[in-house]
């Protein structure tokens, strides 16, 4: 996971921060993936 995101969330607890990082990470993966399955997932 990108370290730069951690510096944007100094006010959050480590657990919440990790959860948000994982969410961003999965969202970025989804945006970079143009397969039909990912598009279907994005619209849901």
C-alpha cells in the first residue's frame, strides 16, 4: 500500500487508517482493471 496516503490521515486511528488504505487500494485496482467483471462491480 502507498505510504503517502498515511500522511493524509494523521487524525485517524491505525485501524481505521488501514481500513481506508485497503479501500483505496481496492478501488484503484478496480479503476485500473477494465475487465467486464470489474465494470459490473463498479456499477453495483
